[in-house]
C-alpha cells in the first residue's frame, strides 16, 4: 500500500467528478486570491489608520477634559487664597484688640497657617499650570499626527476604493461560482480542502502533477502513485506537503 495519504469518500458522485469539482473550485478560489493580493495590505492598513485616528482623537478629548479639571482646580485654589488673605487681614485687626499675649500668639499662629495655605495653593497652581502646558503640547502633537494620518488614510481609502470598484463585479461573480462549486462537494472533503488551503500562503489546497512531481512542493511522485492519480479512483494527498493531487487532464 502506498505511503501517500488517501481519502475515499462515500457518495453517489464518482471520485473523478469530485476531483473535477474540486479542481474547478481551486481555480476559482485562486482567482479570488489574486484579487485579494491586488488589494494587498490596503484593507488592514485602512483599518489600522482608522483605529489610530480614533485613538488619537479619544486621547485629545481626554486631555481636554483633564485641562478643564485642572483649570477648575486653579480657580478653586485662587478662591481659597483670597479667603486666606481675608482671614489674615481679619486676624491682624483682631490682634489690635487682644487682651493678653496668649490671644496674640494664637492669632499669629492662625495667620501663619493661612500663609502656609497660600504658599501650598501657589505650589498646586504652578503644578496644575505645568500639567496644562504639557497636555496642550501633547494635544498639539496629537492633532499634528491626526492631520497626517487622515491625509494618509484618505489616500489609502481612495486606492482601495479604486481597486474595489475595478474588481467588485468580478469578485462577486467568482464568489457565486465558488459557492456553486462548493455545493457539489461533500462537506468532509470540502472541509479538508479549506484546511489544507490555510496551510499555504498561495492558498493552493489542490495542485496538479507536473513532470512527475507535486505542483505544490515539487517533490517527485512515485510512478505507481502517478498512475493511481491518472485513474481518478482515489483522492490522494502528497505525502510531502499534504496537498490534494490531480492530473492536468482532469481540468480540461
């Protein structure tokens, strides 16, 4: 018995007909793959750029909200400073009417506390202003990047739209033919074909025998196995790469 893997399915359709439909499906899928290659990385690049622009705009909105919070903090600290200044003036007046040193010292301590609060508020205001400056700089950088990315996105979308417009009708027709061909193939064989296709970048799950070698991996196929492939009585996989093997006559 050959070392090659064999797949014999039970069906009313002959093995030769199954292989013929599968060969036809591979040709259709290869044409669809060519269209996808023509589009290249554009769909992914467009999605990535859209995600990046959305992320940058979200970051800008977040910075705007944080700046508003910082500005509110600054305003509150300035109000607190005015309140502290008012208290200091109040305590200074009260010192003029104290009856003993203990009351004078107590008022002095209160005044010192308010002065410290003013100094602390000054520090917090400076820190908040520094953060605002940093966030405004970050916003400017983000907006610059957004502008560049949106320009790039517009161009890539235009390129993709042109390709889609040129290939849309053909791809739809091919997808329809692909579904029709799939409907002629039993589920287990179809699943095996698609699984094999995903293993290779060129999407070739079925290949022809060319000059006694596998059309996928180019390894030599034993003469006995070549004869079995030409007989169309078994579904045979290449023992090296696992692709389904057929002869070129089958596609004619």
